């Protein structure tokens, strides 16, 4: 199950870049436009694909056989699920057009 471990690590890195992209929304800590656009694309674009995919794979392997899921450390599973929840909250709640209306 090395591919699951690889995808889990890649999803974690995408989640970290997603958090960096969120920080760019609130604080402009970098003036380079190319670096900022790279962080935003890596954060949002890849997290949009990898975080739900890896969470779905965790669910499938948890239901079918937990031995395959034992190859991935528990902290990595937990952090990927938390990053997915943060991504979903940002995508569906904060980006809601009616969120900022009184």
C-alpha cells in the first residue's frame, strides 16, 4: 500500500499549501506575484482533487479491510481529514454569496 501512503503525503502537502493560500487572503506576507499564484494554484487546485480522493479511499479501506489502512500513520489520516473539513468549510460556507449579507 505504498501508493496510499504516497497519496496521503501528497494530500497533506496540498493541504499545507491550501492553508498558506488561505493566509494570503488575510495577510499579504509576500509581494512576489508569481510565488503567490503558485501557492494559490497548488493550494486550491490540488487540494480540490487530492483531499476528497484520499478521504474517499480512507473510507473505502476502513469499510473493506483495515489492514491496508494500517500502512498509513494515524496522524496523517487525522490531519488529512481535518484539512478536508477546513477546505469544505471554506468552499461551501465562507464563499457563499449570501454569507456576507445582513
